[in-house]
C-alpha cells in the first residue's frame, strides 16, 4: 500500500490531526485524493466537475499560510446543486451545462471560512429530484446503484476519494445513499443549516447534510455549522442508555430487517435498555402526505423553468408544475397541519429515550439504475428530525446496510453523541 493509499483511507479527523501536526502537507493530501479520483473515476463516476490544477494551486496557497480555521486544508466534495463562485453548478440538467453563478451558497461560504479545500462537484440526480439519474455507480459493486440523489457525494466518500462531502435530502437523498455505500451521514434538523444558494425542490423538506467515515467526522461539520442543542447532551454509559427500536409498519428486505434485529440484540447484550415501540400514532396520519407536499412545493420551485424552457425540462418536473395528480391547496394545508401535529407528538415520544433506532433503506443497493425507494426516510424528513446513518454490516449480496438513529428536532448533538457511543456495537466491521 502506498502513502497515498494510506492518506485517502484516513478519516477526516485523522487527516486533520496529521495536517495540524505538520507531518503531511495540504498539497500531499490533495494529490493523494486526486490520484485516487484519477484511478477510480472512470469506474465510480462520482464527479461532475473537478479541476486538478486548480485544486493543487489552492492547496499550495493554503500551505503558505497559518491555520485559517478548523478545517484548514481538509478536502471536501460538494453535491452539484450547491452554488460555487469558482466552479460550474450544473444540477445534472441540460439547462445548466457549464453554468456559473459567481457566488457561493451560504453553507459553502461557511466551509471556505473554516479553511476547507473544495475539491469539486459530485454528481446528482437532476435537480436533486427526479429526471436524469446521476452517472455514479456504487463503489462496492458497480452493477448496483449508489442511491440518489446525493449519489456522487456518498460514493466519493465510500470510495475514499474524499473524507467528507455535502449532500441534501428531500425524501431519502442523504441517508439512503449512505446506507447503500456504507458510510456515515448526518441529516440535520430541517433548516439548521442554511439552504441559501442550494437548488430547492420542496422548501419544507429540503435539508443540507453531509457524509463522513465515522461519527467524529460528522461532528467536525456540526461544529463548523454551529449545530446546537438547547441543553448540552449528556449520554449515559451504555448500560443506562435508553434506545427505542422502531417496529416497522411496512415491509423491508431481509437485510435491513435482520440488521435492525441484530443491532437491537447487540445493544441489549451490551446493557442498553432496548424497547421496541410502535410509532403508528405519529406516522400513520402522514401516509401519502410526502408525495403531496413534494408535488405542490415542486410546482413553485420549478415554475420558472417550466415557463422558460418547457421543451427542455424533463417530463417528471413538468408533471409537478402541471400538478398532474390534481392535488388541491386545501389538501396541502391539511398536510402541513397533520405533519405539524405529528412533529409535536414524535418529539414528545422520542424525548423519553436517548435515541430511536430504525432502518436507513429498504435493503441492499438494488442491481439496477434507480435512486432507490425513500419509504424508510421520507417520514423522518417530514418530521424535520435529525438522522444519523451508521453502517451495520452487509446483506446476503455482500452490500452495505445501514441503520438510522433519530430523535426530537434540534437534538442533533445528542444524536451524534449517542451515535458515537453505539457505533462500535452496531458497526462491528470497522
């Protein structure tokens, strides 16, 4: 194994530690990541834009200066729906090929202020919604999907091309690809991180989040984005940790069902207080509401493109603008009200535990060109709650399977703290 291989396999926290100690330079790290990308991109196809010469110039410049911020020199990938001042933002859409905004999205500006080295843009489903799928393949088996819509970000981290990458979730677009690609991910509480400058598809659902290789990596960006709980989380020893396991109200594949049961058994054996709970009172009233909200909010988000470029806008987006299902505004109001009631009820129920454990995806990554089913994620997205994906072994096809820790709104730091405590029990293959 070469030094470059060693570097690309580091977690973000380990890489930062070596950068700060001066044992490696930012340019060395950048070249290692670029070499990995060059060797693998024709196979994994995680990137929609990358300029190696620009990356090296930026790395050399950073090496000349003292520590700029907590991420100084750390390579990060961006899903190609985040506006960037110095790179095209193309949304995997024929309408935006080569498009440059000249400004950074707010969350990108925060990364730059923290000293991050922006490597490039990762491929995405068109407008992070429907339409064209990303070209990206699953790094563990290129015949299988990496999941959508944050396909390139999840695959790039899963393939050790970058230690961290930003993505977004409107239904299951962060957590499901994390499960399929075997990486850690955080979908924060809705609106905890600014979405200014990010292509929006459904404003009450769209959420900025990120991928890493361990819980500590996720916490790095939680610090940078100043995620806070009102009360500093104190996680009890595992023997006094209270974990609620969500008794699924729908069918999933054996891989996910087994992973959930095995994790519950392992946590109980480690001394945690494990309680299987039925969340039907929270989730059942929301059945069918995600599609309605996604559809009608998409009408507003895509109206300009439908009016300006009707012949070139993908039919799936035109159907949202045309409101093909015939949803009414009265139904939308009722959906908003129902989701709001469910949020209050879930916060109350989940607040009685340290975390709720559930599946991250319906099973292993399918061997087909698809973004994947979001049925295991969309309710949590509508509830606006934080979600942490933890890799939980592999299914019968040898592909990664993940589990989600969630809890009340704005308990992001608590979920990360609980994830840090339980990850060694759940993710036994690290």
